[in-house]
C-alpha cells in the first residue's frame, strides 16, 4: 500500500513540477511522432502541435511526455482509452 501511495505522490509531484518543461522545438527535435487511430491500419507522422490537439489535456500531455522522456528507449508506444495510439521514435 505504501509503495502505491509513493508512486502516486511521485507522479503527481512530477506533473506539477514547473522545472520539467517540454517545448515544441525540443520534442520535434528529439522525436518523430506516429499517430494511429483504431480504424486506420497505417501510421501517420504528425507534428507536436497536432499531438497537443488530440490529447486535449495539458496534464495528460505532460504525464505522457515525462513517461516517454524517462523511458530512454528508441521507440515508446502510448495508447489512450479512445483507441488512439501514439508511437514516439527517437531520432
């Protein structure tokens, strides 16, 4: 139980932390963003501004970007409940 509370506290503090800023230039420079909807079979490359529109929540956006940034992998896939899938590929 303590571990779960610690993890929740950690992620909430990271989301509220103003020092971790993700600018559009920083994301576009370091990642290619592929978008896939449930009905489509092919991935489309999208800019970061379109990613912001599709997520439509600043808090969720920061949470996803932090998770991707900290993963340190070449490719990280994020699936949203709405059937939307984002794949971030490191350049």
